[in-house]
């Protein structure tokens, strides 16, 4: 090794050590604050961002192709300036608590420096999209008074910008969303990674293959089932794809499906894990706090929409298997379910039961996460692999804390946008514009909201996408007459769906290399397979009884559930152009039209549509049997 490389490697090792120590401290803080005792809010937020600063710099170094002395100097400068700005936040907040203190022009400089540091780290870790969101918030406050039309505001001085974006504990970088992430979301991120590290993910995969071994889709159906269960733990689409796709995608291809289809079904199934109860990932935890309806209610409300989504994926795989002539086969997986696997199933069943039981007992969401982590750590010793390598628990704990730290950097950019929109009232102005565009039609208004949500969330991870969309589009959607929970669920779905929307379909781009498929073609395949995710929000917007906790009535509930399942089958077969046989173009068009008409609120529309749909399926069955008989006769 050269002298220059040796000199560079020592600081890198120091950074790595500092990052590991910071991750450990963040994990301990998450455990303490969620299950043992509360921490002073200003200290909690300052410590969280201070430790995340070290982690973010170290992670960005690992992703960098080569590190020079200039890079190291710049990284040290980022940490020093970042710590100075965080100390300034804590100092000002302490002064405000003990005396009448106003933010001064001198306080503005560390605040602006802190904004620059966290935006730069956001660019490194999350890309230009989220960096652009945060930068827009700062620039808009500073120069928005010179913009035309509704974009103009009254103007803000440097001191007012600093106060809105840095020294405010309700909005801005250290605002309420940061508090939610630190006090509630962080412990569940650690929980999800620990579940994977203790071997629960591998056991889930085996059970998924066992449950689907006699279906046409086989491993494709197993991928859907495994991703729904694994995704509800990990809360990350990309982590879900990497965790299950490396095993399922090769097996889907081996079964006879195309590489593009294999990657597409894994991407759509993995993205849906975040809408699948009982955990649902970070966005659902934040939604519970923002709406005030409670996490348990969020879980209940999300159940049937998620089941509809996964039913649509199962239908798509079944139709595709029929189209390609793939028959039911006996699964030949090397790793069959063993006694050890049955014992290891306690690793995911036990902690999830603890989460649900804690919520039913009236404990806070963060306390439920704490007891789930404690239960998992106790149960982890039943896995022989953990007993042989106890350090994997340590590595998983640090990995979970690292994921939480990088999420905090993204939340800094979201906090900047929150402070900017709240200070200028831009969100309400946009709501008025949408209200003027929509006319009197709820459907057209929701279409406008959907388009805006997909554009705003494109290329973003789910939690930042959800927060950006609800901040900008939330007021407009609630003005349509839908409830707060329905509006948040509507936005949440499109935050998840944005990961499947071409051209920036991050879920498809993560799955394509595993399948050796074309990324853009995979993106379009994912978009087609996950089409139900774009329809389901409209269903619960018009039929809130599906969310169960609002306006629930048993007979209307059963009726809309039945119609939705029927609609999904018609829709899936029309998209594939196949049912029991190849469909003609007129049949495809009629199936599309019938599927949408089945969901109409007017019985004079949906009742005839159901009859037409039943006639279409009956005709397909008859034609399919006739074709089979003719084929046998010709032989």
C-alpha cells in the first residue's frame, strides 16, 4: 500500500469507528426513549441530528469511488459546521425556555450553515430529487417575493428564514416530523432490520414457497406472499427486493416466466409490503401521528385495500401463467420446511403478536416497538445460526440505526419544505388552484390529485414521498369532502405507487439487474402489474366503508368487496389480453369498460355491468372448453 493510501485509510477508519459509535448511541437513545423514559425534546432532536451527521458522512464515504485528502478535509468541515449549527439550535431553544429571547441576525448564520450541510448530505445519500425539494424551500423563502401570481409571498429576512426553518420546534428541520421519526419510527426501523438479521426473513421465504407450491405461478406467487410479509417488516421497497428477490427471481425465471415479468412481479410485490398490515413501515407510523387516529386504526383501515392489491397481483400471475401455458407443478425446493424452521417461525410471529397486543392494551406505538425489539432479542437465541454467530445481532442493530440515521437526513429536507409551505401558505394556495380546476366532479378532482401526487413522489423513498405529497396535496384533497384519514390513505398509496411509475421507477430499477432484464421494460411491466394500486385509492375515496373504521356498514361493505374482487379479475385479464384463452381486442375493451363500471356508485350502472362481466366470463369458459375439445379431437 502506498504512503498516500495509508494516510487516507487511517482517517477513513476513524470515520467508520465514529459512525459505528454514533449508530450504537442512536440505537440506545431509540430504545431508551421508546420504552424506558422520555428525553428532553430539544436535547433529543439535537442528539439525533448530531449523531446522524457522523453516520451520514461515513455512509457517503463508503459510496464514494475513491477518497482524497481534499474529500476528507471537506467531510471534517461538514461535521464541524454541522455540530456548530446544531449546538446553536440547542442554545437558542434553552434560552427561549429560560428567558424572553428572540432570534437575532447573528443566530441566522449557523442556521443557514446547518441548512447547507444537511442539504449537501441529503444530496449525497438520497440524490438530487430530495436535495431539490429542500433547496426549493430555502430559495423560495429567500426570493419568493419576486415571483409572479400565487407563488409570490410577502418576503422574509435572513433572521425570519432561520427562525422558520431551524429554530422552530413545530416546523422546519427540528419540527414535529423529526420528533415523530425519533420517538416512534426509529425503533421500528431497528425492529425490521433485527427481524431480518435473526433469520426471520429466510423462514418467511420457506413458508411462502410451501403455501404456494401447488399454484400455477409457483415461485411467482411465493414472491408475492413473501414480499407482503417481508415488506411489512422492512418498510423499504429496495430492501424488500434485495431481501427476497435474489432468491425468488431466479426461480420465477426457471419456472418459465420471462426475466422482465420476474423482475416486474418482484418489484410490484415488494413495493406493496409498505401498505400491508400489521407493521407497514415508517410512513404508516408517521400517518398515525399526523392524523391523530392511532396506529391500530391505521392498521385496520389499511387491511382490505392491501388485500385487494395483493389479490390483483395473484390474479395477474395466474393469468400470465395461463397465457404462457405454465401448469401446476410440485415445488422442488432444496430447503424444505424443517423442525428448525417451525421453531424459527416464532421469531416473526412472537414480536408481531407483541406489537398488536401492546396496541390493544393501550400502550403507545413506540412502547409497542420497544417490547417487540426486546421480545425478538430474547427469542433470537432459538435460531442455531444466531447462537453460532451472535455478532449478527450486533451488526443488525447497527445497520438498523444506520438506516434510521440516513432517514433523518431525508427528514431534514422534508422539514425545510414543511417550514417553507407553512410560513408562506403556498399549500393552501395550490389547494385553491386545484379546487378551481376540478369543477364540481369529485372524480376529476381526485384525478388531478393523483397526477400531482405521482409527479411529486417520483423517484422518492416512500416516507419522503408521502410527506411531500400530503403537505402539498393534502389540503386540496380534504377540501373535496373526504375525511382526513381517507385523504392521507389516498396520498400514502400514491407515495408507494410512485416507485413503480416510469420513467423514475426505483423499484423496477432495483429488481431489473437481479433478473438481467431491461430496466425500462421492467418499469413498464411493474406499472402494468401494479395498476390496481392506482385504482384502489379511488375505491376507498368513494366507498370509505372499506376502511372499516369510518362509516362502516356490513352489507355495503360486503357488496363493495365483492364488486372490487370481480373488477380486479376483469381488469387483470384485460391487461394481459388472456383469461382461459387469448382475448380478442373487442373483449379486452369491453372488459376494461365493464371493470370500471362495476365500481360506479349508481346501481343503474354497476348492476348491468356485473351482468355483462359475468356473461364475458361465462363465454370465455365456454370458448376455452370448446377450444380444448377441438384440440383433443384433432389429435
